[in-house]
C-alpha cells in the first residue's frame, strides 16, 4: 500500500513487515497537493512504495490506489 510522507518524516514504518523500497513524487510536486499522511503532517510529500508496487512502477504503472490514513490531499 503506497504511503505519502514528507522529507522530514522519511520512509514509513510497516507494522506488518515489508519495507518501502521506492520513493517517487507525484505529477506537479511540490505543488500537487499531496500532503504527508502522518498525524498532524502538513508538508508536501513524496510517495513510498512497497516492493510489488515499485516493480509495477518500473513496468510503467503510474496511478496508485491510496487507502485511508495514508495520505491527505490539499484541494485548490
Ligand atoms: Zn511528514
């Protein structure tokens, strides 16, 4: 599951195991409105990917599913 974190927070910790190995920015970063998903986070964020997601990225997949409490989006 992809997770958004800012540069201050760094890579997310996964309680179920499985390291986040890929780090990419959304289209339009840092003005894209992707905000760090950490509680209280308000900084622009990159997206961290697990191994299977990073592999899909390397194969050209660029659209990711974001689940609850992993990211916030700042609207215009
Ligand atoms: Zn953060």
